[in-house]
């Protein structure tokens, strides 16, 4: 890990150039309830883009002396950075894309704190208010663009993938770009960067200006998956659940590449929503794809879905192996179905209001040891409810793998205990063992499981 550091001052360009005195005071509040730690850590993650570690604790420990301060000037605000990662600068000047991402952090942290979390008009215990909060954050970030036909493809997949799989994600992105489709990902490296990189070439060949590479992240994951340099619209959602909802509200089709526990979490989230009876006829094209070498991976994922959620869930996706052009065609055709459905339903193209997302998929899940062991992983519930709890289980595994609070909790109290019905335990164990064997759980070094499974 390159730990060279430097100090510098940087000003915004074109957005959020002024803050009130109260906003500055709130941002610099270092008390336990203050925003400073959140703002500092997200800013450090952005500045550390290109890092070759996904251990958030290692990143924060390596830059313990990093500091960030806000200065009010006659011309507006300026950030003063102390002991920042030197890789964010060229010849002493911050790289433009990183500067944009840094001020996106400032914009979203301030807005979410003032206009969402501390606005009595939002009751985040109510499902419709949570959806409205997601909408407001995206609108404030200017991600929602009316009068544009459906064309956003969300790409999910692992940050820890091999070269062959990475090259394949670029090929798929290229096919999407050739068809005029924009790309939205979790904004990090690996399968989140590849589709964007490929799409830039497809867009360039078609002479398409102003194309969109949207990155959605949240404070818990941004350090281990810092925004890649292609992202030109970055949004920091307040938690993983609102990030996931943002994906399915603004996306018009979804492509899933090989990944680990985080990708499985995303897939379970989406399947659970689509399996709800009220969403039965709602079109949201879903393709699982990878190179020929990933066939076994998707066989295992498909088997896991069959063993836990059943054939109804399997019917919701298509698996395409080693055929990027077919993925591009499937997404383009899917856009036409979405367009017809939205027009008939008189729903917005830019935000999927009609998709029902129940509170079980929206309420933040904090993966403590108690919460993980208390998860209901049995078939004595509706399939979409089981999917919600399976999603939480994999969310906890992600936290124990790469998130600072999860890593420290596992170090202090031992692995998370996950209990499920015997056959479900076997299905999870088989899938996770394959992830470990294929080195999908960690970027570098040997993997020590942060969980134990029992029935």
C-alpha cells in the first residue's frame, strides 16, 4: 500500500461553493454524534481511489493523521487537507475527477444530514417516506433526468475478480455502449469499473457525448470500494439499504457479473422484491453473465437460488455465458419492454415509483452478533421474506469481510453465528466455500471466514 502523503487546499468547481456557518459547524463537530468522522472517512476513501486493499480498517489505520478542515472565504469555501494520499494529486494539484468526487461527498453528507435525517417531514420508519428520501437524495445530486427514455443498465459484480472476468465485463460494457445504454454500478473497482470502461469505447464509437457513468455507494463500503475514475456522477447514499433501493429505482435493467458475498446480497435483494406478488408483472430485465470460465460459478449460484428460494426465483433471470453481444441485445430489448410498461402505467422513466419495496428490504440492518444469530432462515415464511433475511445474512458477511465496524466486531467477539435449516445451511456453506476457493472474498492475502454456519 502506497502511504505517501501531502497537504493541500482545494476549492469546489461549479457546485456547493457556499455553506452556511451552521453547516460548517455541523461538519466540523468531532463529538460522538458529530458529522466530522463520517465526512472525514468518506473523503479519505475518495482520495484513496486506486488502492489495492479492500480492508477499510487498514486504510483508516494507515491514514490516522489525515485531517480535513473547512475554511470560509469571501469567494466561497475551501477544504484544507492534511496528510492526504499523494496518489490523489499530480504535480501538487488534485486530479479533477477526484476533486469532483470529494465535493460530491460534501454535498451528500450535508444534504442527507440536514434535509433527510433531521427533517421532521421524513418518518424513516414508514416505507413510502424511505422511498421519498431516496428520491430526494438522487434529485439533489441531479441524477434524475426527465424526458430521457429508459437506458440505464445497473451492473453488479465483485471488486475481487480475476483478469479474464474483468476483461469480460469490459466487453459487455462495450456492447452496452454501442447500443446507447448508460451504466450505473457500485462505483468501485473490478466488475464495477470494467463495464464503465468498456462503455466509454462503445459510446465514443457512436460519437455519443455526455454519456453517464453513475456510481452509487454508502459510507460503510466506500473505503473498501473507492470510486473508480470513470464515474462522472457519484452519489453517497446513507446506508446499504437505500443504496440498493436507489439501484432498482433508477435502473431499467440489471446485469450481474461474478462476485462474492456482496454480489449475492444484491441478487437476493432484487429477487426478493421481484418475487413479491404485487411485482409479478413488473418488467426489470435481469441477466447473469460471465466468460466461459465462470460457467461453474453461475451453476453454483443458480443451484443456491433453487435450493433456497425455488424455481419461481430462477424464472426471474436469464444466464448468458461468454456472449457479450447477447447481453447487450437482451438489455436493449428489455429497455423497450420497460418503456412500454412505464408509458402504460403513466410512471416516470427516471424513477421506478410503482415497484413495491416493503419495509423489510428498506430498514437498515446492523450486523451485530446478536442480530446475525437471530435471523430467521427457514421456509416457514413467504419466499420474498426469506430472501430479505438471506440478504441480511450476506450483508453481515460483507461487513465482517471489508467494513471497519464489522472487522473490529469479529476481532473482538469472534465470527458471526448464522443459523438456518439444515439444507439451507448446506446450500450456504457450499456457495461460500466456492467463493473462498475462487478468492472472491478478499482482494489480498488468505481469507479467514468471519462467520460460522449451523442448523
